[in-house]
């Protein structure tokens, strides 16, 4: 499947409104230093490398979305993996970064924990306070640990959890249909149930933790699927990483793809790496932002 590069800006800044900068230290290393504002999770202002992530800017050109949604802004967080695999400061900074951009919609696309149930109560604590309509789907690790607990936690925060369901939300005076497909790796995905009774036109955005779910969507339907799961390859060795993922049935690793006449974006994820127990190379943790633009419908 051909990979199409989006127009996007990668930024190493890990706090909202460019509130941090790289600072050269006396020992020659780079560190992230907060310019202003107290951090409730750390009294000192210095941010360690393990707290770092990138902000990415992406433009999605859509032919079939509602005209009122030209310029609509979406933020996506994925694969947070609360616990020892991810710095709590990184998670809270990511939430702040999302709120600073004031997106119209926020998507959380799975794997909020890893293997242990111990971090479950912290998921709600660390992901609380996201502003705007927030939609959530579950990942394979969530089902392996305790998906019902996580669903209740997110609903108590006022977020909308979708497990083979869809919802409509009015944004900029027109409806957006958000279709949330449950995790495919654990066999809980049901595309037919998710789309049953949903509008067949207008702005339709799909959430699914595993990228290959895109292969199951109605073809040439003008859909965009937002996914995670792969961590962008986690430890990237050119050629080898792609071959391993393809062999594992994961041909979509990171970034933007066209799949059967629809679009797919695979988020690199926020967790797993930089100071945790899992090595990460060549795939920085990511908070992704999207601007939806209306594309001209081609004749014929």
C-alpha cells in the first residue's frame, strides 16, 4: 500500500504553547526546561529526557466531509501505557499540550495500561481534564488488564467510550459522526455493528486501536481512521522493522496511508520508552494534531 506523506511539522517541544525549550547543559547534554508555570508532578522546573515527546501537525484532505468542517481541528493521544513504561510528567504535559491547542475533537486510541492492574486508578488521574468532546476506544492491553474498569473511569471523566458504537456530535454547526471500533487484536472488533444505523455521508471519523482494521472498512467511503498500537515501530532499524511488522500482520506502522479508498493515520504513541524498561529508537513519542481540509471532488 502506497504511503503518502502529509504536510506536517514535527516539533520537539513537549509543553503547550511552546512553553519549553532545549537547553544546552554544562555537561553537553540537552534537557527540556520549562519556561513558566508550576508542574504539580515535579517541584523543579527541569524536565528529563524521559518526559520528552514530539508534537506533529498533519493536514488531512477529505472530499466527502461537510463543508462547515473545513479547518476542523482534531488531537490524538494513543498508547499512553500508564505505569513504569511512561513518565507521569510526559502524560500530564501531553494533556496540557492538547488543551493549549483547543481542538474541536480529541481522540484517545487505546492501550492506557500494559500488563499490571496496579496503574488502573492512575489512568483517570493522569488523563483527567482534557477539554472538549473526548472519544475513547480500547486497545489489546486494556482488554488483557481490565477494560470495564477503564470504560467506567473514562465515563466518570465525561469522555465518550465507543466499543463497536458510533456517536454524533455537532461541531461548527454540523454533525460529525465518530465511529469507534473495538480492538481487533483480541477479536473484539465488529465493523458491521459499529456502522449499523450510522450516516452514510458527511464527516465520518473512525477510531480503532489496531491499524489493520482499516482493511475491514467500507471501501471508497471517504473515511479517516485514527489508530495506534505499533508505537511507530518502537525500535526502528530500516528495512528490518518493516519486515518484522509485515510478518506479524501489521503493514501500517507509522504516519499516513491510503487504504482501499479511505485514509489511515497511525500514531507513534506516547508511552513505552525514554527512561522506561522498553528500548525505543527512531520513533519519538507523539501527540498528533490534525487539520481537516475539504478537497475538490474529482470529475469522473
